[in-house]
């Protein structure tokens, strides 16, 4: 079974709102709904699960999308991931893609591509972006930015490999770094427009991107 695990545990402190940012609306939809609908549309996904704290907004989503399963959110991101993985383990999951509820430009095509890579023998797929600004370091005079890249969600994994090695208490912020060295990892560089809603001003940028996508698809 291939599963999509959508993380919706953020409280939105940097967003300066009592309503978590994933439940704010952009062009008439909650931000998380864009992720949900793309996951449901992906041909290679058999199960969509949201991990997040119960709230009125999540209850609305549960009623609107009855086919979705739910896991409780944790105090931190890794706790939320663990809760989802534990529930997916009980469902005999083979492969999982981890999605952020606040990255609404993700597509079903991208999800299908990641599962195809896993099915072909890769053990993990990470979304990465090149660093285009100058990069500094406190203990180095010169830094070669070409050696580095940004790591983002979505990220996809062989489920059993991830489940065996995942540590919710790890200080590492990238899940792939918890897996053994030498794993078959694809660094996927072909999804450059992948904004994460963190600050209020980013809503306008994401809305513009969504409008452009609708025009392109029309």
C-alpha cells in the first residue's frame, strides 16, 4: 500500500494568528485542501492520512473528505510523524510520502513520480533546491554553495526502512538524515516552485502562483 501522510500539526506562531496557517483560506480553499485534493487525485496513492490536533477546521475537513484517515498530532513535528507512521504500520503500508499541509503547490504528478522512483528500487526521495544566495559560515572564510542544497517536503520513503530507523527524539530536522548512510536516495531537483506558507505576506505570492497554474491548465 502506498500512503500520503499530510502533516498538519503546526500552530502558526510565526504567522501571528490564532488560527493555524494551514486552515487559512487562499482563493476560497483552506491551504491544506490543495494538498489533500492533489493526494486524492494521485493514481499511485491508496491511502491519505492527516496527522494533526483536533480542531473545528479539521472537523470540517473530516466531513468534506470522508475517505481520509486521521492520526493525532504531537507537540513537535517528529512526534506528529511518529503518530502517523504508527497508524500506517497497522495498515501494512509499503511506501509513504510525507507532505506539509502548508505547501499547497504540490501536485499529484509529483507524488506519482516519487512513488515510481520508490517502486524502481530507490529507498528514499527528497525534494531539494539549489542555494542561489551567497552562503556564509561562522567558522569558515569561504563557503562553496554548490556543495549544499535546501531540503524540503515532500519526501518519500520505503516504509519499513523509515519505520525501523525513525527516532522522534532526534535533533535532526530532515527525516532522511536519520536513515543509514549509503541508502538509495534520489535528490529530486525538478520541482522549483514549492513555497511554504510561513508568514502572512506569503499568502499573496501563493495565490498568484495558484492563479497562474489555473490559467495554464485551462
